[in-house]
C-alpha cells in the first residue's frame, strides 16, 4: 500500500478509539512530581529554575492583575513543549500538527483576554480600533481593518504553530526517505544526507521549543494590552 507524506498527521486509532487522548495526557504523566525530601533532585531543581525564569520574563511587563494568568500560561508552555518534543520521537504522533487542536488552545485564551479588556477598561479596548490622529475620511476603513486584525489573532496563533511543526516533520520525512533510497546507490551522498538529517533534527528540536514559547508570548502580549 502506498503511503502519503501526510499520513503521519492522521490521528492513530486502536479498535476505533482515537489515541490522541493518550498523546495529550502523556506529558502530564512524565512531569516529575515534588517529593517530601528537603533537597530536590537535579531534575526537579532544573524544572523549578526553568519555570521561575520563564514566569519572570513573560510577566515582568504585565501589571499585577495579569499575574493571575501565570499558572495557566506556564502550564500551557510546558504542555506544548512536551507535546512538540515527544512528537519528534520515531513512531509517535504530534497532536499540535492538527489545526483544530491549536485553535482550541488559541481561541478561548484570546477571547478571555478580549473579554477582560472590554469589562475592565472598555474605552481603552475600543481605542485600539482607531489610532490617534487618524484623518476623518480614513476612520471607517481603519476601524474595519483593525477589527479584522483583532479577529485574525487566534487564527494566526493556531496556523503558525501548525505550519511550523508540519513543515518540519515533512522535511525530516523527505530527507530520511532520500537517505534510505540513496544508501545502496551512492553511499557517500547518503552519508551527507544523513548528516543533513541530523542537523535538521537538531533544528526541529529548537523549533519545537521556540514555537511553544512564541505561542505563549503572543498570548501574554494580548493580555498586556487588555489588563
């Protein structure tokens, strides 16, 4: 049976049951749990340092009321990084290559920031739709453009994460297939292709972490505008 390049993005099933639920719950099982010991091990210490540095960097420019989102955004950051990294392992499935899942993360959180801004400071929230000093004839056009750009934000969040991960997985599969095909024909070319595959894999590890960080960073910027 001939397989398509995009078959790797189909949600696997077992006895008719989608296994995406297992892929989504696996990162939470792998997180190290705090112990009752006075001194933590290296893994817990590293995890605590990473969470502390990330929280300080993200929430430093945000006002005090916005710090209530620290637990939510930090958990989302760890969750996305874990899913993206686990998806790079062989014979695994990456749920974040599905646009529907990423939109399910982006739309409620973006909508929550908009509702908070409209409830706490409605004048300031509406002021974003019309820049100061706009000529009178351009007012209706700019309001329409700013409204469209506002509603495009969650779509941009979801599409950015999906496109980057999907493109990386496709490149890895294409180069791996090329190296496998060239091995019996041109071993030296296959060796160079394998080196390129290794470098691309390292790049994809960086992309998996960066895209999760960018996703949460943009949500924090939206929160900063409305708090």
